[in-house]
C-alpha cells in the first residue's frame, strides 16, 4: 500500500477537465508545500509537471495546474488532449521519511 | 545534451548483490543532489535514496525498506552516481531510475522534493 492515496483511474473526453486527488497526512502533504506531480507514459521515465503544489516547470503547458487543501493535493488537467493519456504520480516531502509517492492514477482520454 | 544513463541491472538470486551506475552529462553534476527511484513491474514509483552534493554535506538517506542493505555513493571526478545493493530480496525487483533535484527559475533547489532529469532506467530482477 502506497503512502499517499490516489484514485487508480480517471478519465475525460478531449477538451474536458479532469482532477486527480492525492491524500496524505499532516506529516507529509498537509505539513509541507512540497507536493510534486509527475506524468509517465508507458515505457518512459517520469516527467516533472508540477512542483511546490502549484508551480509549473518551464515547458509544461498551463493546462496543468495544482492545488492543495489540508492533507489533500490535486492535479487538474484542463482542455484534455490525447497526449495527456498517461499515468500520473503525486509526491510529497515527508520530513524524516524524505519523500513519499502516491500509488499512481491512470488517466484515460476517452 | 543533459543526460543520465543507468547501467548494471540484471538477474540476481535472493541474498545476492548488485551495483548500479548512473552516468551524467550536460549539467553541473558536482552541484546536484542525486536520487534513486524504483518502480516494480506494473506498479508505482518508490523513492529509494538520495545523496547530497559535497557542498550540501554529501550525506545520504535511504527509504526504510532498503536501509542497511543499499548504499549510495558518488564520484564527482567521473560524474558518476552509484547504488550498491546487498542482501537483495524478491521485492527489490524493479526498474531503477536515477534522477536529480530541480533548480527552479527563482534559484531555489529542490533536492528532496522535485526531480527533473531522469535516466531511462535499468531493470533489476531478484529471483531464484
């Protein structure tokens, strides 16, 4: 069982928005503003999409946004495109445990 | 070109040892915090461990499941990062990725919470 809880799957049609949740505890997600999100296509390495809860690295489309409330962080993908179909992982700094990942969410573009 | 290339994976029996290597190029390796992340087949990501840059103290930390069995090291003169794995268990079977901390546009370095350069991974299979 992963330390951070994500729904195993999410889906949406092209052009729609989808939100993926990531639930932890006050010792990780709730205790620090260091939540990141990664996109992973099959057979590929993960790609950093969001850091510090809501910031985007250069080159990441602004269709990707992040937020946090309490012990739950969220990734929203707006204006879904076919290439957004992938696995998405959240992570959070966790103090002495350093870093925890979520179990991953498979996003399907219908 | 900014690049990380892992090597050293393979098939090993339970209780055995293996050393993974990660070759870096295209960025200031000596300033980078280096991290190993693994992914069991068909499963999610797991943080394995991190070594700070020498200027950052050079200290290492490992996840509980591998503490005492895995050791991280680096050779800044060769731009190389290593993972020494001993007393391997079947549950260590995974793709092992090396990655680096992320320097954001404001100059803040995210050595422990965000990773932006990744290798292609090397597969480690622990089986009798």
